[in-house]
C-alpha cells in the first residue's frame, strides 16, 4: 500500500494549545507548533506555522529516482540514468516497482512515465522519462491485526498507538530508530481504525502508516543573525555559499544511509521569514 508523502521542515511537531487537535490527514485545527532541536546540543527553537499542508507545490521529486533515455547526455543525472530499470534504451518498459537502496523502504513505485519519439522535458529531449517515488516503509506501520497476518508480524508498533485496546495514534512519534528515520521522528500519514476491516489479505482493527519527518540537519540556509534552527548559515556551502545560493539537486552526506540527499524544497529571495527567523535562502534536503 502506498500513501502520499508528507512534507515537514522540522524534526518534531505538535498542535499548539491544549485544545487543538491534529487530524489523521496531517492538519491541525489551529496553528501547528513546530519544535526544532539539535540532538545533544540543547538548541531549541519553536516556530509557529499556520495550517500544515501535507503536500506543497514546491515538494520536489528525487532526481536519483528518474529513469530515462535522453538525447546527448543532457538529462539531469547524466546519460541514460537508470534506463536499465526499464529494460534498457531499446525496451523502455518500466515496471511498477524497483528495488533501490535510495529508499529507506528498499522499494520505489512508478509515479509517472512518458515514452515516445524524442519529446522535450525542459531543455533536454527524451525517448523515455519515468519518475519513481519511494514506497512507504513497512517498518513505520502501526497496526492491530487478526492472527499475526500483518506484513511485519503480530501487532507491529501497536504500542505507538497506546496498545491494541486503545488504538489512538499520536500525530508524532519521536522514538523511531534513527536507522529507519535519521531525524528519529515520524509523522502520522494515514490512519484507519474500525471493526475488523481488510487491507490486502489481512484483517485489522488498526492500520496506521507513519513517514519520517524531515531532518533539520539536512537544511541548508542563509539566515540573518544566526537565528536559524541549526546555527548560522547551516550547510549554506551546499548551495555555493551565501552569495551564490544555487542549490544542487543532490548532495553527498553521511547523514543519509544511501550517502546522498536530494533537494525537496527550496526558497530563495529577499530576506523572507520562516517562523521567527529571516532568510535569503532556505532549502530542505531529504535522504
């Protein structure tokens, strides 16, 4: 089962105010209080945002998960990137899923696929241009199943939701193994609770999917007065420095198990605000 990805720019989140509630679709009834912190450094910054949108217009796909057959090596990831996933330049038949260590789940799902006679995408021409997206990680499921039929064994992570009898899943789980989520936290992406319903060949009373929260260590920004959540001009060198501010599609980093991160969102402009801080550049990368 594949769910829509969530875009979050911080490491921890909860609804602001005692009476606010977060819906299963990732929105809060009022403002969302987002808490950023740096592990072990004692740095804490509370940033208030209005209603949180699970998908944003600037949510970018991972170019490492492209598969294409280009004309003249003009594609963003070099000549015929991942074309073997689709059987090669002559076959160009892309499977619905591929195995890749870029995704924490180990699997990517075909999101879009264009095949034809030398068509244009941007400034490059292609015979094949397919985009894959990471499949949700089954390790981040929380469920109460009937008869241990769930994909990760009996009642996987049901304690996140208070146990088999409670089945109330929190908006944020912040005790996730960092081998699964580098940020150590996951956001509730979807949640189904009811009387013995079916998902695939298994029946459940609870079936919730979490997704890793974005890691503030993978921010790159140029801030005014060292007010950014990770200190002054964190990772700004990834984007060429405070004067250049041109962020590449991917960067190499040992924060990510794959060894690289892709640009998920990017804002560049004249001294804009994100929370209580002002920036000339604010970019979020993801593993």
